[in-house]
């Protein structure tokens, strides 16, 4: 997330606001937050050197006051390195005292709270999340954003949250929304779940219930539903049947030494919606969900994952107001980038 502070807030006489603003500056430094300092540069930098605003002096400790030069120089350095790509794909927190702005106190809560990714089964599904973040961290087209996503993962700012089954996803989301993440859920809670679709055009009732909670229950065509899923930043429902259907066929074939031509000759579309657990039952895989999800952690390149999605690419906006077609994996990663 990129912090932008309304310069007018430095003129407030509200002691609570000034106190939280001083804390925010220190916390932004400690947490290596991206802060676009341009619009309030003259409030923090005067006569060619950092200057602690007069009204904030009383809210900084002696140590912090002495180190204010270093704080501001660090912020300015990071601000100069914010790219157009990061500005476009990351969320911007507009901080101030106006009705359409976020208070410094709330901004502190957002920065310090880890992002929770609510999953049907966190033990298994987190392997997939970790895998795609690691495999795509140096993606040429989105490296400036996906690398930050990888840093958030490494630094513990992304955490799995176990819903305990698909039927509990909305309940867990609402519970966190109304308690720990009250007022900040839109910045810190994301849901990811299987579609369980048996084919391209059939959405099972349990999946529809979750979809209705996020996008409403008005009648829609299947194409409109898929489009609504892809543009919604709060959740993502897999296009394919289950998480397992994103596994490249060659990885499964090699790992389990399969020689079953019925499996190897499936078309991409057939493979998208087949029940892999039932198909691979003769292989006798112990704890299928857990064992299979660990395959995503194997050392194979992201191009194999891309190949599993090339037949259902998704249009996505670019910073220059044009469109590109990208894989569903990249759509998921772009959504997650809004929460770091």
C-alpha cells in the first residue's frame, strides 16, 4: 500500500490527531511502508533539510526528534522509487481528517495488521498461495509489484486463515470483519476458494451462496459471473473445479509415474473440471488434498502454471489505459497485491 498524507493535517490543533500522526510517521519508517511524500514535502523539508513541523514537536520523543532527519531522508528515498506500476497495482491510503480520508490512527492499524487470506483448508491451500508468490516474484511484466508481494510473504505480512470448509468462508470473513478487522476489513481480508464446477457452465449451489454474498444475487449469465469474479478485489473463486486442477499434467505424470493414457490425453477443458481425486484413486495417494497440494512447492517454473491457464486468459487494465490478456494466476496475484 502507498501512503499519501493530506498536507492540511499538519495544521490541525487536535492533540489526538497530532499524536497519532507522529506515531504513523515512525511506524511507516519501521515497517518500510511506501509513502508518496511529494504533496507534503514542504511540510517536512525546509531550507534544503528535514524539518520537524512545529506542531508535531511535542509528540516526538527526544530520541525520535534527534533522528527525524534520518526518518525523513529514508521516506524521501523510498518515495522517489515508487514506480508507475506500483502506483497502479497497489492500493493508496489517503490519510487526513476529511470524511473521505483515513485517519492516522486507522492507518496505523492497517499497517500493523497482517493480511488474512481466508481459505477452505489453510493447511493445504496455503501451499498453492506460497508457490505462486515465489514462482512469480521475478515475473518480467510485474516484477515491481510481485516482488513486494514476495517480501510481504517472507516478512509475515500475509497469513493463511482457515475457514474449516467452504460453507464456513463467509462466516469466518464476517467474524473477522466485525471483530479484529473492524473498520479495516476492506484492506486486509481476502477470500479464495474452489468453484467445484463439474463443467464450464455449472456453478454448484454452495459456491453460488458465497458468490451472492460478494457480488449479489441478481440474475447473470455465466460470462457475467466470471467477469464479476475477476474484477472483484475482495475474493476470488477458481475458474477451474478445484485448486488441484491447476497442477500441470506433466508434474503429476512424472511424480506418480503415470502411464494411463486416459489421463495424459485429456484436453485442457476436460482437465479443468475433472475430479482429480476420483481419477487418481487407483494411484492410492494417502491424504490426497495434503499430499497433492505439496506438489505446487516442487521446483518447476511458472511457465508450466501459465500453460494451464492459457486457454482461458483474462483481460486486465494496464497503467497506460490499454488492455492485456493475462492468466488467472496473475489475476489472483494482482488482487493480493492490493492487500500489502
